[in-house]
C-alpha cells in the first residue's frame, strides 16, 4: 500500500440488510464531525453507536453527545491507563490532557465521584471502558488500576448499567476481580482479546464478547478460534474507531461505517449468514446496553 493511501478513508462497504450497532467507538477521536460519522454509518446499516468515555473530559463529552443524538448512547469511565496518570502524575503528557502532577488517591476518588454522577444519567448506558492494561502501564500503576476497576464495577452495579471492560494482557486478573467483586448483570469484554479457552469461561459466566477489526488480521487466528466458540447470543461487533481498522484497510483510520467489513468476516468464522449474525448482534447489543 502506498503511503498516501494511509490518509484516504476506506470506501463505503456494501450496506447491511439488517441494521446493527457499533458497540464501542470514539467519535471524539475521529476526523469527521459527529453528524458526518453517523450519516455515513447509517447509510450502510449501522444505525446506532455506543460512544465510550476514557477520562473525565471524554466521559462528559460522551454523555452530552448521547443527549444530543438519538442514535448515540454513552458509556463513562476512567480508562485503566488513566487511573495511574491521575494518582502518579503524567510528566510526559502521554494522554490528551498533557502533563499532569501526581494527585494521589484523593484525586482518583474525586474523579470516580464524577464518573458516578455521570453514570446516573439516562443516556449513559454503561460504565467503561474500565479494567486492566498491563501492556501500557507497568507494575507501579497496577494498584491504581485495580482500585479504579473495582470502583467502576461497584458504580455499574449500583446504577444498573452495563460494565465495559478493557483487558489488555491481563486476562487472569480481570476474571479474578470480576469473580471477587461479583460482575454486574451485563458485562461486555470490549475488543475481546482472549483465546478460545477464555471465551468458554466468559460464555459460562454470561459475559458478552465484542469483536473488533483485529479479528480480520492475518496473525489473529486465536481470536477467530475464540469467536468460533463464543455463543451467538453473546457476540457483539465494534470498531474501537479510529483504531483497529479491519483488513484490507489496516493502517488507515477506522470509523463506524466499516462495521459491515468486520461483521462479514465474523459471519464467515461462525459459519452463519450475514443476516443471521447481524440479527443476533443487533439483539445482543440492545440487551447488553438496555437500548
């Protein structure tokens, strides 16, 4: 692929015949306006999106955007990598807020209190993305991540909202904490990254598994194996846009309108027709997020 292609948006895929939702997207990180993104998505049968918060500013934005657009629903949270930044500081300014001083546990508690308030809003359908990320945060950040994750589980249960999990290289600890705290009634593993064995554990617990564009990547056979054993009634589809653009557009910016590309690849893995999988996914997303 020529370098200039990286900046060219992938073409519109053939529309789905059965409308579905993008169960996890970041409209605030995409190039287009919200209106453009929603119109483009709707034109190919992606009629609903779940806009996910990762920090206080992003969670406020998600709640405001969901209040303004009928087809947008919000989730609110401090991302697992955000919690250590609040507690320990972020001198490098790795996040969108730029450099920050260490705030300690008090600052984390104050941020969690604000997430709690946002989680009570009717347009906020979930608490997430929260969880554990051992890829970006070293051992020094684990305590803050775990404290934040446990608090988010409690908030989700108290408000009766779905829990949206970010689990990166932390499968065992995520599953353990869910067991220890007692998972909310509706729990979604966003951008599912476990193997088939973990998919069976999630299925037994009734956890939803949401698959993103990386299920189409050449080296992602373990993900496809997991999708193959995931029960159709627990499967969701997402973009995580602007990230994880499905093949053959990997490396270009992702957006909700590319959901059909991923869904068709998933249907092939599951040996289901596109319409059957879309019907299941639509019902699952509505059930998971109380839409």
